[in-house]
C-alpha cells in the first residue's frame, strides 16, 4: 500500500539516484525485466502497446476529427458542445479524453495548449506528446511569452489576434480546432485531414493553407 | 509541492527545439517505457499520487534527465513505496521473491480496444452547492499544499474571472493521499497583464482549471 508520504518517497528517490545506472535505456530495461520476472507484466503486451501508439493511435485521429468538423457543421457543433461525446462517434475516445474540450481558432483568437505542472495531453486523439511539449522551455514560456514561443514555431500573430493559452491543470484536455484554410473549397475529408498538422491541434501551428511553403 | 516541476512563467530555459522529428519515440527505450506504463501500475496508486512521486524526483534530475527516464524512476519509486519491490530489487532489476502468475499477452488490436476503456471519468459528486458562478471575479489562494497541489505558483494571489463551471471533480490535493473527494472545478481566465509586468499583450488570456478551495471571492 502506498504511503502517500512525501518524505518517504523523497528518500526512495535519493536511494535510486545513488544506485541506478545513469543510462536511461538500462534503467528502463531493468524495470521491464523486474516486472516480467515478478509476473506483473508480459513483454509481448508491452510490444502491443508500443505498436498501438506507433501505428494506430496518433495525430491522424485528431486530423480526421478536425477535417470532419470542417465539412460537417452539425458535427462541428457537437465537437464544440461536448468533444468527449463527439469523438466517440469516430471511436477515438480513450486515454485521457474523458473530459475533452475543443477550443476554436478564429481571425481574432489563437489558442495554445500547455501543461505547466507535468505533461497532460489528449493521448487517444493526438497520440504520444511531442518531446518539446514536455520540456521545461515550452512549459515555462507558453504562459508568460506565448507570442515568442509561437514565433519560434514560425507563427507570427498580429496584435489584434488575441492568444488564449490553456494550462491543463485539471483532468480537462484541450484540442485546438484550427481555421479551415482558404483554397480548399470542395475538398473532401481525406484531403483536408492531410493538411492538419499535429502542432496545429496543440496551437503551435496556425496557417494550414495548401499553398503554404510553396510561395 | 513547491519544486521545479511548477514551471509556469519561470525563466532561463532557453529556446524550444521546434525541428525535432515527428515520431512518437525517438529511442526504443522510450517506447518500452510508454508500453510498460500502459500495462503496469498498482491499484493503490492514484493519478495524483503518481504525479506527486514524479514531482518529488531530485530537482536536478527532474530538469536534466530525459522525460521518459523520469517515468521509469517514478514507477520504480512508487513500487518500492507500495512494498511491491524492495529497494534492492529496484536497483538490481532482479526479482528476489516469489513471482505472480504472469498475465497472458494481448495483441495490438486488443491494446487499441483497451485504450478506449481508459477514458477515466474524474467527476465525483459533492453535496455542497457551488460557491462561484460564471462571471464571478476571484483571487487565487496565496498559499498551497506542501504535498501535491494543482494550483501553480504563477497564479497564486492573482485576480481572475470564472468562465466555466465543470461540476464536481476529484480534488487532487486529497486524491494524492488516496482520498477521493469531489469538489467544484472551474475554468478561470487570467489576463496576461494581471500576471506579468512586462507581458507581450495585456489582453492575451491564460486559462487554468482550478478547484473551488483554491479560490476566494475578489
């Protein structure tokens, strides 16, 4: 039974700090072999989870959600009203998305998502979080200098566009709904989904125009 | 807990690597750790206890070791704390006691199906009426728990406005002690100009999801 005691856990960390190998790969290997030897996990199950989050569960799901919202106004309304229930229509509910909220970009608002206290992320719709999302640099700066962060990602905002930063301090998770770019009239969901970047659903990308990068 | 994990608004961490390759795992061991974490854990752990174990990592290690490395250390420490591993076992990686019966493996399809059931709902009812309503002006508490809390330092003592009431959710400061108790949860908007003296744009807004006991009427 957990002690729930800060002092105890700090002492355990100190002991681990002094005795564990420095190499991360060795640490994880030791943890895995101990769990397997104890009969607590199965290595093939670990393989299955790695594969699931490498091939099946990732930002392509999010991109499909966004593309559907762009082409189906009723779905978009459901996504804005109750994202948790809307993503169930696509079977994309799951890990960390029981309290999902969609925040919509517009000509006057740009949304940016962060977790300053740890690394909360809507896994079942966006997959494993990018490494930068979990760094001290992003977590510290996103709430204090979001425009400078955005500029590093190549997003420059006019003063009249307000930034809304969402710090995931509770179990709510945030999905940014980017604006549908012009020049995509008549495109189908599949074509549109190809335009949606992972970063645009976190808020570190904004202009998804098909002509972007070719001009 | 006031440690280095509470990063919002802190300075000196430099530029962001915006060009990293867009892959779920850069190194094989990161994928292994993700996989381990998806199928292990102890029933006595709560999400907030797990977070507290991670934020109690030595501050230098927390800031300098790789992200998934901190998951490995968190898991090892939590298993030792729960008495599932001895410290010697955690350090050596060798089992020194009788093993449980190994679980059967699952397929990728089964993992994807299982993931759909990981949509844990954190709503927990309370008999108390909500103290605040949308539009209310509040001030965030100046002080916070030395154990786990989800009230970041950068908003403590700052004025904001309630924008949404999310009903009653499990209160993390207690959940980190293994106690599940519902408390009203709100989205609160803070204007950048009220948080930072030399902000980029005073009308930018920072939203946080905060529990009722973190808030006082303005």
